[in-house]
C-alpha cells in the first residue's frame, strides 16, 4: 500500500497445559513458552510496530512469590527490546544463582516471565498517545489473586462514551477515557462481583477465607462474566484476558470483524490474529488451526480444561476484507489464493485500458504487499497471450515459417521491477513544503526499461488517501516517459471511514470522497452536501439502531468509473506528461475473491454494527464543520 495506513493490532496467547518440567524434558528448556511467544510476536510484527507488550502468569505460587510479570516497549524495535530485557533479566539470575540453571522448580520460583500463561501484543497507535502507558497488555491489580486481570486486544469500540458512562454509573472512577481501559474495567467489575458472590456462598458452606481461594478458582464462570460485560459492546474485537489465579479467555466480536485463530493439543493452547503464525511457529498443518467463531470465546480454566462458549449471539458474518487484501501476511494458503484472484479479476478492465496492446506494455507493482495480486494479473495476461498464440498458429498453420512460429511463441508479458522503496529514507521534517519534497524521493525507479510508446501498468493493493501517489509515485513514474500510466488498485474505492481498527477516522482524507465532492461541484449539484449535513445533524440524538448512512447520497449520482476518472485528475497535475488512468476493483469481484470475508463497509458504507452508521454520521458532521476531532 503506497499510502501509510495503520492497523490495530496483533495478539498472541499461549497456555501451557503441562508442568514446565515437561517442556524442559521434551524441548530442552523451561523457557519453551517464552521462546514461542517471541516467534509469534515477530511473525505478527506487520500488524503493529509502534509498541509491543508481554505478560505472563505463573500457576500455584506461594503467597509472597511474584506470579505476574509484564514488560512493554515503544522502542524503535519494540519486540526485540522486550525480549532483550527478558533475556537480560534471565541471564542476570543465572549468573547470580548458577543453581537455577538445571532446576526447573527454582527457575519457576525465582525467574520472571516463564509462567504457564503468556500473552503478547503488537500495537499500532491509531488512537491516543504512543506512550508506553498506551501499550497492551493492560493490568488491573488486586491483592486477591482472582481479581487480577490482564487484557490485550485487537479492537476499536464505536460506543466508548456509552460504555464509559455505564461504568461510572456502577460507581467506578476510570483512570483514562479509552476503549481498552473501559473494557477492562467493565470485565473487572463483573469479575469482582462474581468472586464476591462465590465467596459468600463458600462462607455459608463453612469455608474459611484461606480455604475459599482455590474453590473460587474452580467455581468461577468466565463465560458468564464475559456475557454480562460484553452485553452492550459495539465494535470489532479480538481480545485476550488472563485472570490472576490462572483462568484465561480469548473473545471474538459477534460479526467476526477481527480475525482470531487457535490451535490446541494435549500440550498447549495457542491463539493468534493470523493462522500462518501458528502453523509456522508450532509446525502444524493448515487444517489443524481453527478459526474462532464470531461471538464465541475460547476459555481455559486453571485446571487446564478448555472449552469454546458462545458469549454473544452471532450477527451476519462480516469479517474484515482488508485483512485479505493487505493486513494479514500473504503466507496464509487461503489469502495467497485470494490475492492472486483479485489480480486476475481486475485484469479485463486493464487489458481494455491498454487496448490489448501487450507488446507495448510494461507490468509492475508497488509496494511489495501487492506482489501476489500482481502474479494473478500476469497469469491472466499470459492466458490472453496464449489464446492469441494459438489463434495465430491455427490460422496460419500451413503458411507459417519456423521463424514466424518462434516469433509468435516468444511473446510474453514484459515484467519489470520499476519502483523500489528506500527503506532508509524517513520524512522527518513535518513542515509541509519541505516534507513534500522528501516524500517525492521515498521511492527509487529503474531507468532504461520504458519506451515512449509504452503503457506502464502498476498494481497497488489499495488507494486510500492518494497522497503518496500524488506527491511521489506518479511524478516518479512520469520521469520514465511512458505514453500512459495505469495505476491498478486490487481493492475497490475506499469511500467511508473505518471504526473497527483501521486508521481511517475521517472522510476528507479519502481521495474517493474528495473526488465525489469535486464531481458534485462540476455538475452544479453541491447542494447535496448541505442536505446530507442537515440529515446527519438531525440524527445526532437518535439511538444507534435508528441512524442511517446518508453519506451514500454523495456517491449516488456517479458511476464507479466517473469517480475513478476524477481521482486520476485529482492525483495528477500539469507537470505529468503521460496520460493517467486509475482502475479500481469492483465490490462484486472482491466478494468473489474473498467469499469468507465479506466485510466491505469502507467500500459500500454498509456497516456491520449500528455504531458504524453513527461514526460515519459524526465523521461527515466533523468534515462539514471543519472539526478535526475523531469520529469515535
């Protein structure tokens, strides 16, 4: 993706089901879980590089012994920083206490981070300050082991204000106004309540406070706590929690917006945001890794009993299609096929745009995440050429000379590596005029492979704001003097903000939205904008379920192609000599390519939860009034 687009976040959870001595004997180290967690977090670093955090819980520790450890970082390489700190601490303990090296019991007692429950998180700072205090996992501390709660997640809630007010009404005083703190305190409230009720029952049964502690762990019903806490949540989420005594859970939203995968055997329970992470780190097959059903939680009791419980009634499945287009690594078997198909499905429009002139066209991709779609695109070009070759040979089978046959068969797509991102270059100056000049040099180009008669076809995974296209890529490609530049987006036009995790919080930054406004001005129909504003304002005090997405009306007068052509105009300027064409994927083709991930609200405005309509409503009001605040 040429535009910088951030995504929140990645989770990794490990529950060791055997004693640490088992892993020491079988795998040679009691740090088996810590080592696997490092790999799981590194394999998901694409999901968040602004910060990372790790927490662990030890089971069955004696009073006075530390059983919770946590480390977080916002260093330039936060995952490496975290595990460097962990490694330093472990080495220090071994240096000072050589007797620990061969004794697992002493390691567990004295060395932090090697517990049976481990939770990792990688973060993109899309909301709030990027300080270490904003990094997951979050910790809710209490002297009662059962009331300690550690939480990390990949989520955004659309109704934080409502949820915040709910916990204030419960008598709490949250320390921050963020969805993570709000959610943690909501779960924490019902956790406290459940522990208190169980203790009262145990007291009636004649148990002392000391005797009650292990029984509370046995009787605590995590699913019931989650059902009460999540009752009014509106958003996309995959969240993992660990309770101090050893129970744990991972919960997925009822529309399945955010991805959650798990694997279980007799040694381990593993959960991650991406399937290939589990496959690679634990060397298991594709079919062994399951997807957690929407609205369900995988719950592991302190005893090691694992169950999957329905927490919320599942909604229509609307799993995020951006996961398939861009965010998740393409090493997933299904995602790889889907991205190739995205490239194949858009190719007929591309062939038409170059008038089927393959021999005078060069094909490439920007950035590397678009490479798989590029493969699919090229396969379609090859199929087209093979058909032409067959027709030529059959048509002139008696008159073709061997040289002519060779000439026909030698035709192939012209593939070149045109643009290379300079990863060392950073746009460190924020003053606009200076920064624009720096942005223009983020990519290097390959000279000498384009002729003035050539079409240059470049595929990108998506076009969001268009800033890098306008300020850098188009200018750079034009220096090669092609006849025509065709920029292909494997995703449809992004028209609406996202409120479930992706950093697309306002409308005016979206180039498709700006194109629609420009077209309305061109045809003298800008009054629609005023009418939409009035309709949005009239909905402010409605409950979420009654709010409609009237922003759709801005796009209705125009075809997709008209908006695409206007985007090409907006992203070009008089200095670009080549003709510029921008081609977007259709929503119907997106659904063909990604049939299991039909979440398309950023393209269609059809939000999977009622809170989404309120967010787009607020985003449009903010745009109209010149308010730079986030819509959620």
